[in-house]
């Protein structure tokens, strides 16, 4: 039973446009959500996180939105750059950053120059 | 950000041998580290939670006798794949927490 879902396995976006990556979760006990970027044969790199008490968190070109009632979050990247091309994993944990993290299946983003 | 290293980055071994992978937090102490495994084109699957000074907590379906975890100090956790078989070939990644989880670069294991 997949607790964190990313229904789009891939996404292509033109450079300069907005990239929107979506994520849904089923476990209402999740209290802390993270997005990671990963290149092949490398470990994931932390991008941005959000706790359940917030509905938005912004860091530069990256913004994460959380809709707790819908159990849905999204990552917005604007403007998208070719260097953003990677696999993006949505992840969730129980309440603090010290809890185990459950990953979604990932979305492969391609930013076309 | 915090740095987590893994050693080795690549390992090729014969079936039946044991392989040890080290995970180190380089500039911070981590009482808890996590071990993940990623098969090609799949997500990262949590294998176990490594706790300094105590036994690891394994996820359902992960054999604790096959994947031995030792968290001997606040900066080092090791994963030993015992009697490795070709189906154990995978990308193993560890993480350690300092405000958020930071991941190591991963270890590619190929069992022939």
C-alpha cells in the first residue's frame, strides 16, 4: 500500500515556465513533508520542506503548497531551468525531521531549453 | 548543509560473500541514521532505522539477519549485506538527521 503517491512519472516543461509537481498521501499521521531532487547514481538532495501547520513554504524558485484536507501537496518551480532536470521525490514523515521518511515513486522532470 | 558520506561508492562481489557499507556524518552527530535501497527506476525504500547504541529497527519484509546494521558511534553506521546474492544488487543509500534528513551519495552494489 503506497502511502505517498506521485501519479505523474514524468513531466516536460519549457525553460522559463513553471513546473508543478504533485503529490498525494494517504496517512493522516504524516505531519512533515519534504521534496528531494535526485540525479542517477547519487543520493537525494533536500530541496524544501513544510510542516502540517503551514500551507505554503517558499525558498527562492521553489514553493511547496500543502492542502491538508485534501492530503495533497505540490512543488512549484519558477522559472524552470535546464539544470532542474532530475527526478523529484515527494516524501513524508511522522512529525519531526527525526522520524523515518517515506518516499513517493518520483517524477522525472525534463526542462527543455 | 550537513554532509553525509558513504564508503565504498561502488562494490562488485561474488555471490555468497559479505559486503560492508559505511555511512558517516562528517560534521555533525547523528543518533539516528536510516538505510534505504533503490532498485532501477523505482523509489527509495526504507530498509531500517539505525539507532546509536541500540538495535536497528527493520521495516516489514527486510531480513535483519541478512542486512546487519551497526551504529557504533554518533557519526558512523554500517550496513553489512551477508551472503550476498545477485538479487541484492541495488543502490544503497543512508541518511542522517540534522534538522532535516541529509542523504549520502549512495553505494552501488553488484553481486555476480
